[in-house]
C-alpha cells in the first residue's frame, strides 16, 4: 500500500508542478491571461517538486531492488524499470544544477520517464499491456490491419483520380498525403459530411465514393478488427492462466514434498492457512480445522490431491478468501440501527425537499436563500447522519477500518463527513461557493434512499462489481492519456496563446462563441 501511494503521488505531481516547458523561461510560464493553463498548475515550486520526485524515485527504486533480491530473480519488468528509475534519478539530480537535467536542453527526461516508471511498478498494467501486445501481433489481427490500410490507400488513390482539377480535389485531395489525412479524419466522422460537400453540390453520385469508404472501413472492417482483437486477447489470457495454473500445480507439489511428504497434519495445515491469510487469529484456525476435517474425512492427514485442490483455490485470484472474522452486531445494535436509519431517511427526504425549493429559488431569483428554518433542517440532517454513521460503526465494531465494510457503509460515511465539514466551513467562511458545495452533498444524500429499491440496488452492485473487473484496462487507459499529455506538454507547451495571430481564425478562437481558450 505504501508503494501504491508513493506511485500515485509521483504520477499526480505532474498536475501541480511547474510544466517542463517553463523551466528555461525567465518569467516561468508567462502571463496566465495570454498562455492559459490549468488552475492547479505551478502550485508546487520547481525545487519542491524535484525534491519530492527524487524521494519517490528512491522509494520505488529501493522497492524494485529489494523485490529482486528477496525473490532471487529479476523479472523482465524489473530489468526494464530499474534502469529507467536510475536514469530519472540522475536527470533529476542534474536538474538541480543546470535547471533542465541531462542534455539536450529541449528534452526534459524526468517527466517523460514517469509513464515508463508506472509500467515498471504497476502489475495490472504490465499484464494488460503484455496480453494486448500479444493479441495485436496475432496473425488474424495483423491481416485485418493490413486490409484496412490497403482500403485507405486505394480510396486515397481513387480520390486523387476522381477529384483532380476540381474544387474538391484542391481542398481535400490535392496530394496523396492530404487524401490519406482527410480520409482518416472522415473515418472518425469528424469532418463528415463537410469533406464531400464541394463535390456533392456538383454531382450526387460522388456520395457513393464516400459512403462506400465509410461502410467498408468504419462499419465492416473496423468492427471485425475489434472482434478479432478481442478474440485474440481472450485466447492470450486463457493461455496465460493455463500456464500459471501449471506453475501453481508444480509449486504446490514442491511445497507438499518439502513440508509433508507423508501427509499434512492438522496443526501444519492450520499454520499454512493462517500464514496465507496473514492473520493467526483463533477464528482462522477454527476455519482451517473445519476445512481439514471436511477434506480428510477418510484419513488423519491431508493427502497430495486434497492439498492441491485446496491450494489451487487459495491461490486463485478469482476466488475471494475472507481473511478476517466478519463483523457481528448485538441484538440491541440491530434494533437501534434500523430505527435510526428509518428516522434519518425521513430527515433526508425533508432535507431534499428543502434543497429542491432552494434550487428553484436560485433559478428564479438568482439567490440561494437560506432562512433559519432551512438551516435547522440542514443542520439536523447533517448531525443525525453523522450520529447514525458512528452508531453503525459501533454496532459493527469496525470503527478503525470502516472502508472494508463495503460500498454502502463507505458512501454513507463519506456523505456524512463531507456534509459535516462543509456545514462547519460555511459557518466560518460563508459564500456562494461553499453553499453550492453543500447543496451538492445534500442532493447526493438521495443515494441512501435509492438503495431501498431492490432494482436500483441490484443494478448499482452490478456496476460496482464491473468497475472492479476493469481496473487493469482503466490503468492502461490512464497510462496512455498520461503518456500523450506528457509528450504534448513538452511539444506544444506555450504555443497556444490568446495573442497568436495564427490562431485567431481557427476554432481555438471562434468555436462555441468563446473559443477553445475558455
């Protein structure tokens, strides 16, 4: 968990530090009204960000080296990540001296290396990228990519021949490069139907050229390519899991031969089980004893086959193993919690009605009116929600680790704490911003009422479960966005300016009436 937190803060430093393209400027990033940037940018000075980056790299580098030494082997990702981290450490140290790091001055290495460090440390991204690359390089996917590329080349050629010496050709098909570029933009539908209107105004038949391209590339080949990529990815994952299962089987055989070649006793099995769940509590030992008696009904020892069956379950990442004794409630706690929950739900309904009235008044009179009766309702709802949260945690006897009690408890706890903090802040620093924040929290309280509907509850639980299964894909998407944004900052940083004459007639200045500068 410490390494995960360090890695997260190391990556998020990018949001708050001074952008790399500003390091060599005398006035940092220039006038913020001319060179627009994120409101979070440059909140941390260069010296502080470099020092913190150096500390994070030291922790991550030490973790990778210690893992390699402890395991007695160096994985491909460790062999890739350790040189990247060492290079980033050297670059950061030199940047303290010359302001930019290792040469050349036009490239700032340490920010560019962060996505690579992320890949080297995050195992979910490693597995996802490895399986994805294998899927993309499969014969079927490469064949479809080649076919899609061939269609692009042929239609670009057709376009040059069809529209030569015409307004359409001069605008979109003047060269082979322009043809490919405009066809690719049409493939994304970003310039369609604008790209064909000059020719379409002269002859309706040219629609067949553009429609056939879209049907062949976007609707047929692209969807077949996605399906083939998914099938290849699935086959890669299945093959990887089969290989891992074989390795696990061999490992379990080695463990059995080393610890109990004649059979595993109940005491030894209890020790093994408690070591696996990392908690030698009496509850886990009792569970281990029940499992032992169930599996060894005909023997006094766990035999090899039985050991491999239970060991395969314990090492299966898709099987959830409860590691701690589940919380229990007293009879008084159950009754008190149910009564208090119904009472708080009633107050929440009243609070939502008041908030809806305030919202309507805000839309009509542009004023967020809060007379004292409304304040009483809001305060009562906040106090009772907070009290209910404390009573629930006390009844479950899990005050110190409430985040492990599931989404329902966590969501209510976050709402109660957030409302309590905003209500307190509104008394000290009243203002429109804090009142809007309070209103948002009050509206979000409706979540606890929706959980009383079985259909909504089942749908929400399914969505939460699916989100957990997409963690690897989400991490990979984060990596891709982070990589391109990091490169984009160094390539285009400082070039998009409100005083640039070249951008005055473009969408940066005209789109939406205010331009992309907004």
